[in-house]
C-alpha cells in the first residue's frame, strides 16, 4: 500500500513542481529547469509571478509526504491521505473555476476581495497530473480505511469514473440547463424559466379542437408512441420468424439488424424522398399504373414515422430476439402436456413471458424517436418535434439558447420519465424464465395464424429495407439520381480522387480530410469507450457500495440528453479555463466516449451478470489483484460484450452528427458534418457516394473486429445478444 | 518440492458486519488453533458465510479485529491475505485448462511458468487427478471439479484454507467420500481449515471443533462430542443431531450432574449450570428405547405398569434396514425415536413403554 | 517447493497496477498537454458553400503561405459557436453568411472593428454593412431574394412563371409553394422582413396568411426549397436567387425570378473575431477576401453571388442586380434582436399555428 501511495505522491509533486501548470504554453520540456511565467510549474509560477493562489496546492502534498515518510504517523496515513487528497482536489478545482483568463471569473469575488491583477489559463499537464494524484491519494485513503473491501483499485476506479462523469457529463449539462432561466442579460430568473417551460407553442392542444397544429411536446410524444408501437410489432415479428420458424435466411436478418446502425444520418430520409416524394420513383409508378394522384404525403408525420421505423426496428428486433430465445421451451411443453393447444399455449404462456421484452423494445424506440434529429429535419415538413426545435432555437433566426435549454429540460424529463416507468414496470414483476442451460425442450411451433402474420409483416419489410439500401448504393453511381440515372463514377472521384504530384501521392478528393479525421477519432474513442464502459459495468455489477443505484442512473444520463444539447453544452463548458478543449480533437473523443459509454455499460452489465461472482472472488483469494482478475478472468469471458462495445462506439463515432456539429473545428472536420453540408447544398450524389463508402468501411471494420475476437465464443458459452441501443443522432 | 503447510491460527475479536441497520455478524469472538479444522455450522442466514468471507477478506468487518497468525488483517484486502478458499460453485475458470486453473494463483503471484506448472501437477497428483491437467473444467465430473478447486487452493500453501459448503453440489455417496478425503488431506498436511456447512452430520464428521452460529451470533463452540452431548441451548440441541424437546423440572444439582423430574420419572443428566426450576430436556432419538406394553411392564413389580418408562402409542413405524424409526404419541407430546432393534419391531397402533437410556439427554434452558 | 519460494501475494501485481495506471496517466497528460490551438494557422468559419470555402482557403494559402483551417457552418451555427466561445475565442475570421448575424455579433461586441484600405472600391451596400456594424463587419457579396420554379412542371401544367409576390397567391399555386421557416432560417427571415418593408407589417402578415394556403411546407433550411423545386417536390420556392441558379447549373429544370414589387437581399459579410490570436494573418485574409482576386474564387466554384468589390469581375450567370428591383432594406432596424424576436413570435402565432 505504501509504495503505491508513494508513487502517486511523487507524481503529484512532479505535476506541482516540475511540469508546466497551464495548457497552451506547454513548449517547456518536461524535465528542463522550470522557468517562471505561464510556462512554469505551479511552484515556480506561484512564487515568482504573483499567482499566489497556486501555492496552497503544496499543503496536501506536504501532509501526504509527512504521513508517508515519518514512521510515527503511519497509523494516521489513510485518514490523512483522504483529507489531503480531498482538500487538494477541491482547491485545484475551486481556484481553476474562480480565476479565469482576466482575473476573477465571478463578479462577486472581485467585490469581496478586490480586483485581481492577473488571470490564468486552462489546466495543463502539471495541473492534470496533480489533480489525478490527489484523486488517487484520496481513494487510496478511502481504501486504507477499509471501504471498498480495502481494494485500492476499486476505490480508485470509482473515483476516476465519478470524477470523469462529473467533469464531462454534469459540468457541461449543468452549464446548459442553467441557461434555461437566462434573462438575456446574464442574469437568472425563475419567471423567464417558467415562461419558456410553459410557452403555448410547446403545450397547446389546438389540433384537437380546431385546424391548428398542436404543441411540440404533443407532436413529439405522439410520434414517439407511434414509432414505438410500429417498431415493437415489427421487431416482434422478426424475432418470431428468426427463432420460432424454419425460416432459412436468418443470416440476412442479421445483416438487416446491422445496416441501419451503420447508416450515416439523412441517408434513409434521402432515399425515402427519392422513392416516395412527389417525384419519387414509386409515386410516379403508382400514378402511372393505378392513377393514384401524386401528393406530398411523405413530408410530415408519415415520412418521419416511416424513416424512424426503418431506423429503429432492428434495435427492437435485437431486444425481442433475446426475450423470445430466453423463454424456456419446457414451459411451453409443460403447457402442452396440460392439454393446451398451440394457440392457447401461445396466448397463455408465450405471450405473457414476452411482455417485458415488448415493454423494453417499446421504451427504447420511444426514447430513440424523441431524440432523433436527422429524420424530422429532412422529412418533418410542418410537423415540428422537440429535437429539431431545440436545434433551431440555438442556430435559427431566433438565437435563443435559453429557450433551447428549456426545451432540453422538457425533452430530458420525457426521456427520464420513460426510463422511470420502465424501471417501475419491470421492477414489480418477475418473468424469470431461463433456468440455465439445461433446458432441452424443443421450442414449440407458432400457431398458424401468428406464423402467417409474422411472415406477412416481416418479409415485406425486410425486402423494403433491402431495396432501399440497394438504391442507396446504386444512387452513388448515378449522374443525378432521380433525374438522370446514367451511371458514373463522378461522385466517387470527387470524393476520393487520388493524384500523383511531384511530391508523391496527393489525396486530392474532397472527402479525404474529413474521412481521415473521422477514422482517427473513431479508432481512438472506440477502445476508450469500451474500457470506460466495461470498467463502469464491472463496478456496477461486482462492487457494492453506497449510492450504486444513483451512480448507475448518472451514467445513463448522457444517453438521454439529445445530441444537440450535449454539443452546445460542451462548447460552453470546455472553451475556457480551467478545462480548455475546444478546437482540439480531444473534445470530439471525450464527447463520443461519454455519449456512447452507456451502451458499453449496458453490454458489460448484461454479460457480466452472467459470470458467476465467485469466479472473481476466487481469483482474489488466489492472490490476484483486481487488475489481474479483470485481465485474466473477466475480460476473456467478456469477449462478446467487448466486441459489441467496440463495434458500437466505433460506428457511432462515425455516424453521429448532432452532438458534434458544434464541436467540429476547421482542423477536425468529421465525415457526417461534411455530408450534411452536401445535403444542404442539394448535392445528393456526393453525399450518397460518401455515405455508401462509409457503410462499406464500417462493415469491413465490424467484420474485422468480429473475426479478431469472435472465435473465442465457439463451443462453450452461447453469445447472448447484446442490446445495442442506437443513439440519437 | 512438496506442498508444505504454513498453517496459522485465526482470531476474531468482537467482529461485526453490518449492512445498514441489520447485522449479519454481531460482535463475534473466537479463535482457531493452527492446524485444526473448524466448522462454522448453522442454518442459512445465520452469518456463517459472512464470517468465512471476512476471514478471506471478501467482506470487510464493520467493527472489531481479525488476526491471522497473530497479525492484524482487519483492513487487508483479500489479495494481500494468505488465505485461499474452495467455493460452493467451485468457481473454476471455464476458459482455462485444469492445469492453468491450478497454476493460476502461482502465476499471478509471479512464480515462473515452469515452476508453477510443476507445482500445479503436484497439486493435482495430491487430489488424485494427475494426468487431467489439459482438460477443460467442463469436461470433468462434479467430484473431479471439486478436487481441482481444492488443488488450486492448496498449491498456494495458504495460512488458512477455507471451504464454503464445498460438498453441497454432490450426491450423497460422493459427499461422504469427498468429506473423508478433505479431512485426510487436512490432517496429512496439517492445514488450518475453516469449513462452512449447514449439514450437521458433515460438521460432526470432519471437524476438530465446531462453531454453531444462529442469528448473527455464536450459539456454542466445542468439539463435536461436546456439542452433541452437552448442548447449551434449545437451538443447538435441536440443530445438532435433532432432539425431542420435553418440558422438565430441574430439582437438584451436584457432582457434575443434575437431577431432572419428568412426570413421575427422575433422570440424571449432565449439569447444565442452570438454576432449579423449569427446563427443557433435549432427548436424542436414539436415547429412547421401546418395549411393547405388557411384555414385561407388569412383571417388574411397579404396580402402575410404568416403572422407569412412560406409556406411549406408536403412531408410525418405519423400517430402514439398519434401524427402526418410530413416531410416538405420549403425555409429553409427540416423540421421534430411532431404535436399532429391528428384530422385534413394535407395529403402528400398538401401545408401548418408552424408556430413557442414560446417555443422550441434556437439559437446556426453556 | 522450498520455503524460498514462499509466496507473498502482491509483489508482482503492484508493478502491474502501477504500469497500467501509468499508461492511462500518460494518455491523460498527453491529452491535456495538447496545445489548444496551433499558432500560425488561421482559423476561419465559412458561411458559404463548401466548394467556395475550400477554394478561397487554397487561394489564400497559395498567395500568403499562411495555412487556413476552414470550417463550413451555417450562419446560426457559426453565431452559436462564436457566442459560446466568446470568453476565449478559437476562431480568427468569420467569412460569409447573411449580414444579420454579423450585425448581431457586432452588437454583442464579439467582433473587432477594422478598416480596409480597399474600402473605397466596395459597393455601397457593402459599405453600409460596414457603417451599420460600426466598422466591425463588411460586405463581401450580395444575394437577392427571389423565386425559384420548376420549368418542367410549369410547362406541363401550363402555368405562367411567378413574377411578383402577388403571383404567389394565385390559386393555381395552391400547395405548390415552399419557403423556409423564418424561425429556423435566416433566408426566410429576410423574406419576412422584406415583405414587412414592402407591404407594411399588417399588410405583410395579411399577405403571409393568404400565402399560407398555398405553402405546402415551411422547411428548416433556407436553401431546401430550391432543392425541392429542382426535384419537382414543389413548383415554387422562395429562396436566395443564387441558390436557385446553383440547382440550374447542377442540371435541374429550374429558373429564377426576382419579384416585380421589389425584393430584399442579404449582404454576405465578414468579421474579424475579437480575441483573435493571429490578428495579422486575419487582416491579411480580410484584405484578400475583399480583393478582386479573392472575390473571383466564387465564380470559379460556380457560386453566383454579386461580388462587393466594384473591380471584381461579375460572373455572367449571376443575377443582374441592375435588373432586380432592390428595396432599400433597413438592416439596422430589422437586424436588432428585439425586432427580430417580435416579428418571429408574431409569425409563430399568426402563421405557424395555422399551418397544416
């Protein structure tokens, strides 16, 4: 224990005395003699430049040094480390927030203490290292007092995850939500907040009584309910076909589930317009053949509902297939031996057991629909929903971020409400059906009527999806899709041209820059997301500590916040000291990690709950530490979950748009932001060509990841379908 | 190379484990001598497993002090304690071969791979599984898996070896064999072992000493013999070996025995250290013998026909080969009797005379 | 095993834990230490089409050797980002996009005043943007508001092309007109303000209420009606004329017209951000963007706005501003936040609420 605390203590001193404390001026080599001024360490700068507020950082470091080095004080070490670490962290944070670029960050501090002659920049390497050192000294102290079973790793990991969530979820969200009561002049007023929350265009119900449009909340909720019902029914039909019938092409269904997840935003909407728009292929054909008059029915509720159903059915399928597979066949066999017919068995046993899955699938689609931004943007017509309204409150002609924040609060409440309802509903009833692997009954065939209904729903829909994707791939090769369908490579060349210049290869295509950044960001954020997510899952499943339920809830928070709100909040929070990240690639990675983490956590929790806890306890008693246990026992058994989180976070980093549209900087442009620009310009050809290339790229990466880690699953444990929850774009 | 013992004693001083306001273990103190096998016995929920896990370091005590080998380990995490455990579910790592499972603890402790493999082979040999090293745990039978788990715990030469209901997943015959094997191994290697079970027969069979726990506290500690013959409470008497509990009256004590009046009978029992007055008699099922009524009752001259026994009616008689089991109705309530006399059983419905043998009766507080 | 091999359980693990912690730490420090912004690179938010953004960046780089990092942002996104970054700007120049948000940024003190030596060469409307923003912004191009219509569909239905605002109320255009939602799009706000200036406020809302019967959709993006007209999704769109011409160049059967009653326009503007860390490079870019050479990049990439430098060549495809009856658009009044908010809420209440 002592050596480990000593290492962190030493690193704390290094951060305080040797490394440059501030960011941006980090030209100073780490081990050169520290210079005064902003390039210097906190110690030098504090002594020579008048930034006296940096000096108290030394106090907890001295305290920790004393209790570690003096044998007489050893007994008090844990308590001292705890107190010192906590004080150090608090002081570093407090001075960072209180003193900005030009002195006091908050006016009342200036009024209290008089003006400050100089300010300070954002945290740099020194500050980061010292803060980290304080965090781990604190958690070591905690563990030393016997909390967390005395396990320093667990304590440290919880501390790290909590600190990261506080910094990268709470802080930004707090910034943006506090803006909901902004009066426009920098003040906060409850009246302004109330006026925004209760605005008539949000809540009015005039569509019921007269020919007016309803409030945006009702629109959103109605759309979400419809989408939830449609996707749940389709998902159920697919799951029944996949599990309970002799349907051969189950692999195709698998492909179907992956496609929408790897589809960049807007693409499905574009394809739907080109098929069903007033000038769409299908529309014209129907008019020619059956005389159905052309109309714009696709713009508005029907179009959004259609595209959302296309996009979210696979998720619902993934949820439902797990549930349908999980129903122990012997239960149904038991029912049949009790003289129930197939139909009666289905109605009295199978269906009730599927109900939690149905509820789950419905609620996931419900939340996805609420947060979806791309489809209503393109196809919404005059049907306004919350997610687009928030976006345009920020970027539209109104320029009213306060309104966006207020609408964000409403959207957040709707999502959290749905989560809460789900929890209540699932918490009260027990539908445990899987007794383990030993159920050797044969799943009973579906009743005839249900079977026909399932086929009749699932197969046309699958065919429709495939046609749509075929068209998308094809569209990239047409001169001007829908207008001039002659084949061309023009769009691909424009995007991905290569030429040979005097200095070698020139990436002359227009898409290369954003493509490389996108791949870099995705490749960096995917393993980090998986690591943070699985670590959090490990803490949630394996460690019992006070407030675990709240902790779990907090980790889910960033999932329910619409991307646009997250994007704005990140700029607000991380553009100025103490944490200055805007304009860097770091902010993109951090945003993706914390946005996609909840899915990783869910996958990890699901997989880890299946691994008997005694395995890791046993490893502990055999002398392996938590790190060793995770590496040697848990990770090898978690391969499916690792694959799921890697794939998911990689793919989401490529296809997300709403969260990053404010975060991409000139240097770090992302593929989707670029594609959206092309769509706005009406340059569908390039947009579709680029999207197709991304779809192919992601398929290859998914195949590679599965190939690399997949074989471990063969034989022993059947992979459990991991619930991939698609994020709002 | 051989597997040696580093056996150390364990001591609990006023140890508690609380979850919120409920205590799973409440102010428990005991000590376990090095080289002995001590069983924690009790019904489920009594705190025995929590106690075991506190020895392992898998649970942290909320109060009190835990010493292993005289060293305070109260705040030491499991990893840093030299204690290993055999789990109820065996907890074999499914993705590792048997040999890798057994070598695991050695490898993570930094022993070179080759040495670890050699010692693992030795450990497997010790439990009679030499040559099974390359199999996967799923390819072994339940009993074999159990042995692998024991070998894995042994090769680390722990100061204390813990068993958490190790036999509960095995069938009756295998249980008996495994429990003998474990006891033999423990004695051969001189290990300090703590063994958790809710099966009193298993506890009696393997233990040097037994700690009986009930409702988060220790009910009684002693050798199997002491606990069986001199239970100090109604709970212990009933839990260990089963007992017919009959109201009686303690009338006199002296010379290590006490005299108890039961109806018209007087019985001599070991001194329970209780004041005179109402007590409970715990009568073992095999401490009662049956005589058919009238067979010799009248002859023995007791005019009332009861003499040293009480009249009973046989409600149920079950033939079990080596002995008879009887359910009786008497003035003291229903009695359960095990009688080795299978040659002349008393049929159901008959009346009989129940007599008490000197041994197997104890007085406990009401 | 001899006693020499006695096992202390954690000797090896410690080093492992430190190793892995060290790795994570290294990564964190590397992230934190990354300089927030490379010095010497000019960061530009670009409000026009991406091709043009790229072309002017390359041309400037070629000329000066200063690297340009260019990001295409719609006007609203750009303003939102600049506001959010105001405490510590990361952007040097905001180039292009309608003049209103530039004025708003100037009003909020987010941009710097700068006078270019080329000021005298600029068109009067470009200079008026300069004056209204107190020198904090200048016009780089102008685009007039107009109609885009699908010639194929018009021919098929034998409907005459719309030439005036009043034409849009004709019954044959029922359900055939698209415009953007002024709450979302600066283009549509320009249209709203233009109508208010031509017809008076009540007259304008009266007109819009009647127009509402003919509008099939209020889109979210300003240029979306042009794309819709190009794809025959609608007959007529109210857009900036250069957006319509863009679709025409792309090979769609559309044409544009300027309303006979007069029309408003946007002044595509440029501002230098307050707090820029590269003031010299920013000024160099500013000058380049105003020079005939810099303004020619628009036509080179088929963008047909009117250049603001009188010396710049006017692309032949560009709508002839002389042929367009421009109103004297009062940017001062209709650019302020209160007026904007007032008109938009009235539009929301009077028009949007009764939209289909």
